[in-house]
C-alpha cells in the first residue's frame, strides 16, 4: 500500500509538513519547542487546566468545524489535515485585538496572564458559535479552563460583552473559512499515514476498513481515539504507546445514526459530537453530559474510548448500561455485539481480543413507562472525575415497577449493575419503601474503596441516596426540588 | 504634546494592568518563554518514594547511562553550603545526605540535553535506604513526640485561669483545617546562565529575587555580588514562590556553573505539587468562656500545624495564625499557643493570608459555638464581640485597634445584602424543604498589615528620567498578576504629572534594587509605591531647584501639571523641560527608599505593634446544600471590602473577587489527601480541585468601601489588598454550616471541618440527624 510518512496541516496561516512524527509527540511541545509559539502555555500536561488551549479546525461530514482542544495531550500526528489556530493568530493582520481579546482587556480579565491565552481561545471558540452568550454558556465553555487569580467574574463579564466590540463577520479566521476548507480538503490524499521511528510509530488509517486491516497487522497497537486518557500515559507516566493507531480522524467512525429502534454512535464520535443526538432521545443526559470533563476534553474524548479504556470511573458506561446499550466489536471483517456490561470483565480486563476494536455503540430507545436518570457525584461539580456515577432506568406500568436497570461507577472494579437493588425493585409497587429496600440491597452487593476522591462510606451512602433521590424526583407527590440541578 | 487637562493613569483611577494586551495575545513572556542560548541543558529532579528513611546511598548508574544525559547533581556537587533554609536554621538541604524526610523529596538532579531525556532518566535511580516510622499530620506528630520545627509562640493577656473557673458558659472543641496548594498556573521554573569568573544570572519565577540571589550565592559559595536574579513576571505566586524557588534556582545555578552551559529546570505539575510546600494544615483545640448574652469572657487556643520536615516560613506563619485568632473580636482574657510540628511531609510555606485565615476561621468557629449554645443569630454574636467600646480595643498581642471601621462596614453590608430578611426566609424555606437546605452567613475580617519580621518592612526603587523625557521605573517588588507594576507606575505618573505611557516598567532585578523583601504580606504597593515616590520626589526637588534658578522664580512657582511644567509664566512640555534640565547637568536618576514607621515587635514578650494598620472587610454568602449527597451551590455573595483610598479600584476589586474565590476553594473543594505511605495523592488539577467559573456565586456583588481612608500615612492613603479578602471566603463555609445545622433545628453547632467537601457536608448532616 502507498503510505506517506509526513504529517501535513495548516498552522495558523501556513501549510506545514512535519516529517516522521512519533506517536508520542504532542502538539504543545511542537508549538512551543519547535515553532516557538510560546503564547500557548503548559499548566498541567493532563488536559485539566486549559492553559494550552488551541483551536483545531477539521473537515467533518458537516463541513469545517473549529473546536477548542488541549494541545498538551493532543498528539501532533492527529492534527493531520487539520487547521491549528494558536493565540498568536487571533489578532487581525493589522495587529488589532480580536473582540474577545479587547473585551478581556477592558474588563480586567487577566491578572497574572498565564491562563489567559487558553481562556481567550476557549472564549473565541464560543464566540464563533455564539457571539452573544449567556453567563451559563460562558461557564460551560470555561469548564476546562482554570484561573487562579481573578475568580472568573471579570472573565465572564468580558465574554458576555465581546459581541459589543465586533461581529464574527469581522474575524479574519471566519472570513477565510472557505479557503481553509479547500486547503484542508487538498491535504487529504487518501493515503495511510505511517510516521515516526519504528519503536514509536504513529499510524493513521485511511478509513474504518483500513483500520481493521491495520489492527490485524499490528494487533498489539495502542488504539488512540481522543487521547484524553492515553495522552496522560505519555505526559504523566512516560509510557511508550507505539505503535499507536489513531482513529479520531475517521469520519466513518464518528457517525451518529438515529434509527427507529435507537441510536448508533460511532466509536470515535466525541462527547460533543454525541451530545445533541443523545439529549434529543434521552433528555436526562443533557445536564449529565455537560458534567463530563471540560469542553476541550469533550471535543477530543469519545464515548467509544471511555468504554474501551475500561476504567471503573468512566462517566458514560453506567448511564449507557442502564439504558441497555450494546457495543459492536470488529476484528478484520468479523463483528460481534455484546451487552455493554458484559464488556467489563474485571479491573483492567475487558472482553476485547487482540486486533479487535469497538466499532459502534447502540443505545435502544426508551420503552413506554421508562423513567431514566443519570447522576454524578464529584468533589467539584464540573470537570471532575466522579466519586460515584449512576444510571438508573426504571419502567413503571400501572403503578408497578416492571423493570429496573441500575448501573454504578466508582463502586467496584468495573462499571457494574446493581442486580440486587434491581431485584428489590422489580415487581414492587412504585413507592418510597421499594426504593428504601433497593438502597439497603446496595450495601450487600458493593464494597467500594476509599481514595482521594471519596471514602467507602461516602460512596455507599451517596449511592444509596441517589436511589432515594430518583424516587423523590420521579414521584408525583414531590412538590419541592430535591436536587440542585432542578432547584 | 497635547495640552491635557489631566494625565492618563493617575492614582485612584481604573488603569488596566500594564501587561493586559500582552496577556491576551500570548506576547507576555514568562521564564519558560525566554529564548534559550545555544547548548542549553535541562535539569530534572529525582525524588524519594518513601516518607521517612535512613539514606545509605543512591545508585545512579542507570541514570547516567540513559540517553541524552550529561550528568547528575548530588549533594557532593554543591560547591558551597548544602542548605536553602530561608530563615537560616540550616534544616533544609538542597539534597539530603543522611535522612529522607518526606515522600517526593528531591534526592538528586539529572542534567540532560532535553527536558524529556532528563525526566525519563530521573526515574531510573535506586535509593538504598532503610525505612523509618513516619508521622504525617500534627496529631500523629504530637503523639510520636516529634519536635517543633521552630520555637512556638505564646500570646497572653488578662488571666484565663480565673476567667474559665468563673465562666458562665464554657465550650471546648477541636477543629481540623486543611491546607491548600497554590496551584499557580505557571509552575516553578529557574533558568541559569553562567557568566565569567564566579558570575551567574538566574531568570526565575519568584516573589523574592533577593532571597534567590542569596541562596544561589550560598550554595555556590560565592558572594551575593556574583549573582543576578531576574523576574519579569510570574504566572501566579500566592506565597508559593516566596521561598520555594530556592531549590530550583540552586539546582539550575550549580549545574550551569558545573557544565558552563545554560541550564533550565521546570518540574511537571505533579512534581511541583509534591516537592514544594503548601498552606499549613492546622488542628486547633479551643476553649471559650462566654456570658449568657454571648459575650466572650476568655479564650484559650492551641494551634498545632503541619509544618513538614523543616521550618521554612512556619515560624512566622504559625505566629500569624495566633495574631489572627481574634479576627475582629475582643477577648478579655486570652492565652494562645502555637505548636509548629515537624511532620514527614513537604515543608509547608507561605500562602496568601500566611496563617491568618487559619486563625480567623477558629474565631468564627467559636462564634458559631456561642450562637448555637445561646440560640442567637451568629451575626448578633459577632457584633456583640467586635472590638470597640471602653477597654475593648486591645489585641492578644497588646496592640491597640485604633482604626476599627467594622461597625459601619458590617452594618452597611447587612443592609445592602438584606441579610435579616433573607435569613428569616431561609429558616422558613428549610422548614418546608425536605432535601435541599439553605444557609446564610455574614462574616467580617480584620487583617493586620506589615511583615511581622519588622526588618522586612523596607523597600527600594530606582527611577531614571532619560533626556527625551521618557521614564524608566524599577522597584524591588515582583509582578505576579496583582498589578503592582501598574499601581507603582500610577504613583510615578501622578508625582511627575505625566501620562502613564511615558513610564516603562522593567523586570525586577537584584542588579537595580538590592536587599529587597519578598513581595508578600500584601505589602507590595505600600512599600514599593512609597519607595518609588521617594525617588521621584528626589528628582523633582532637583528639577524645581534648577527651574527656580534658571527662570529666576520662587520654587513655589514651579508646578508639574498634566504633562507640562509651569515655571512662573512659562510653560514647557515635560520633555522640553527635561531636555533643558539635562543640558544644565541636573541628575535625572534617583534611588528611593522606604521603611514602615511605628512598628515594633518583641516576640519573646508577645507584645508590641507588629502591624502598621488593619484592613477590614465583610462578606455575606448564601448557599444551598443537598442533604442526600452533600453537594452544594453558592447562591449569592455580597462583599464590602476596605482598601482605604484605592490606588486603582478596578485592580483592587479584581484582588477582592479573586481572593474570595480562592478562599472559598480552600474551604470547599480543595482537599489535600495523603495515603498511609505518606504520598500526596492530590497532586495535579485532575485530583486537586480549585474553583471553576461555574463555582462562582450565582449572584456576586462586590463593592469597595469607597468612604474608607487609611488613617496612617500610607501611599495615597490606600490599604493593602492581596490577602485580607481571602478570608471573605469563610462566609461560604459558615453558610454551609448553617445549612447543615438546619437538619437539627439549629440546636447543635455542626463543627464542620475544612475543607467542607460534599463528603464532609453529608457526613455532618448524618451526624446531626442522629444527634
């Protein structure tokens, strides 16, 4: 097969070709060390502080999409055929500050200034989509940006005032969209990319079939979708990942299909990609989705990766298991589908053979009388890893609970169904007593751990209380709000 | 030049931060952004993986053999003294030689061609050591008879013995207060460039360039005049860069001299958080006597702190905890002792408030105890105990409170925040709401301004006026985001009556102003503003004398006004006038100096006037908690804060807002968690959670008490602002406590420990439900 070994993209205004990019090379180090674009900062190297935020423009099925991402855990190889926009490119060619920048200056939005370039990039990405945002939209856009100086108030004021300075039409990047899209399309040459030294090989398959083939050739390869976890293997644990097969660019693996019997999510669809389609069918997932990481990570991270990674504290498996999701695994041309909960065998062990990959996730539509909830408990509300995550789906028919699916994260070595609690509910009348019994049953089937996120006692008690909350929220007799989300 | 009526950027105006445009464009350079000379090497620290052990040796064979490695630095490579203790106690080695004192302690440094190579190689060492038992927290340390890291302090006034014996009511309790990581967005970094002979230049991110200079000289065994330390700006400091950069500067400098190449050291976030100190955790035993009206009769308190393995700044930090254990309240009889405990943890250090917040929150806990015991609104208990009235103005350290404005300030906030009505509505809400409970609290703060190390209260500045009329300003303070450079430049602009833009603010460097104090203790503009003003006044005096002579007018007829100089009937632009002065050989440069008057402190006696003045403030916060999960939200916060006559209200408001959120974070989601092996497990933003934009109060009203003016002759009658508003975050903690108390009908003081994570809130709710 005809391969190419260089990574080609547009960096700010210029076409760039980088020869032999190793799998571990990060976009941030490339920008700072090789290009001396030092406006982009390293604050944590784990995608949590946002000081390294840059925009990556990519050609999706829907056209050219710009998203803020964390350059610290974004692998350089994955910006192939993308447009990377850094803080240095934001002001106009005449040096005039961008409206977002001017608003930040006018509203005293920077103090020490180290987080500022990243914050400006996040606000810029928001402004592209929504030049006149609400405070809530600003907060959501800034979930992945830490500021230790300002307390954020002046930043939020700046973001809501930026539109008074100028409109997106005046923005040079917005004006150049068509030209950039054409240049990106020209970079896509349909060839597999095999780059970097042998021990640190980066492979970008051409499409999903090519991915299946690559994985047969390299069954030991690390599959990297959004890199929001694998990125840390490199930046934090200095662990080699080569050969790495990158799949985030495969539009065929990012598709979201809405069928009569449910939703099919491509394994490389990002959290952001999935958000609207999921919320459409499962409204309870909309607020939950906003609590998965920060915006940058939601633009990179994928539901498929969250599953395949097998973490006991992933945000999506519990809620998807409760909804009865199935996944399809593929090896070569062979496919098999399994219930999502069956994928998780034990801590660090999943039902995935060498050379196999998660191709799609199918989430069935809710049955009549199905009541769903998704809960997350964490030390900080946003951009935190859950102490406990819960998906609860209970079907009620004529006042009787006819079915219950409860799945918990953070309570065991894997995301796990609470079968005893489910049994305690099933066949019972819809009543507080039934949920009390279910809460008691939890104590018998889970022995959570104590760590820095939460103690075992707190995990157990709050998990039990989430069942109580579910009853109160869903019960018609409840008149006052029972959770902060609805208060 | 245009004849302006007034200048741009004078004092008391909302001048933007001088680097704002550079911040938003990414053009502001931090230490890691400075272009590197050819051949620059990179250092990385190798650290211990045990909390306490006898160290026999370190096998560095694999480290030295790793790709890209140039060499390794150990204690043997230190040409001067293997010590970087900031107080000269000689208890903090660069690298230990006999005993490992904490998990993550730096043992050696690798020097390599790239940072990545150095980082990878640092993992390959094998320390040969015999583990020893460890004590991680102050209670364990006291139980194990660990020593104090520095001499404790006792503050005493009145006679607590009889006061407790005759007490109408008495409550004893204990409060655990967590520490806090600085989480400055820019981590530690030092970049050393060797010069000829014994010379070296170090660029670094430090609040205390002079100390870095002295430490580098100390470890290199050279005089201070061989070392230059430069700081253009820091990406946040908050106290974390007051002494903690010594290590990095020392390593970079030793390596740079050893290999005669530039050396940069930048730990990753995890190493930054594990190897450098934090805010001290405290465990405080308190005993309070009070009358039936809730007036305090006596207080006794023992303040044990997790100081870590060495003293660092723990002495002054624990001292300041005692200085603020009264917060705003008069204690008729009082005895306070500090217990700066050695622990097998990283050596704790300065952090905004410097022990003060831990003292203040204990005062507020005692107020709560009294309020729940007497069935009163805590605000009424607070007001009943404020300083003021006959014989009620002496602090536990025998300083008279002369400038108290809390009665007015708190009353104004109480009204503007509609506190009484809202509290009644909240009590009502809680009766009808089964799961969600609300709380509200209005808490004051009184904070003493001055370094308690009296000699630190001095500053220098250097001002040059070039013969084109442009002005170069340098002072000993460092810029970490607080806008110090902007404020000092405003002072200079005002004094010369020129536009702000005429003044170039340059990096802080030990070459221009020697023997500076740390930019800390909120003192930056008080000290450096005055020093800069002194320099300007010297130059102006020469200029006036020159003008009076040349134009034959009385000195009073010479006036600097709006970019012009008026000399009798003549008017020149500032630039024209300066040119004339230069041609007449007038010296256009001056070094300014300032030392704070009036202060004195006798630590042995526990008496004196350690503080020049006090800054005041108050905050009212309302919260909602979920009694099923302990999750909460801050619904509203109103703040009224005293900065005297603000030099720059916009920047000061930014300090107040930011400090409040940081204080709130300390008491809510920011939790430091060590495992039983002594390893800190919350060592990066993924595990250590500082507030986000969405944690801001849903309604956030912040105002400066614009009627306030410093009674003392500070720079333009302003007051310091960096630290005092940090303690406004306590209002959130107290509001959470009230919400918790509601589940037991406000009969029991919840005794919430800090930080009040959702877990602690839920567990307190459960405890009170069962009580």
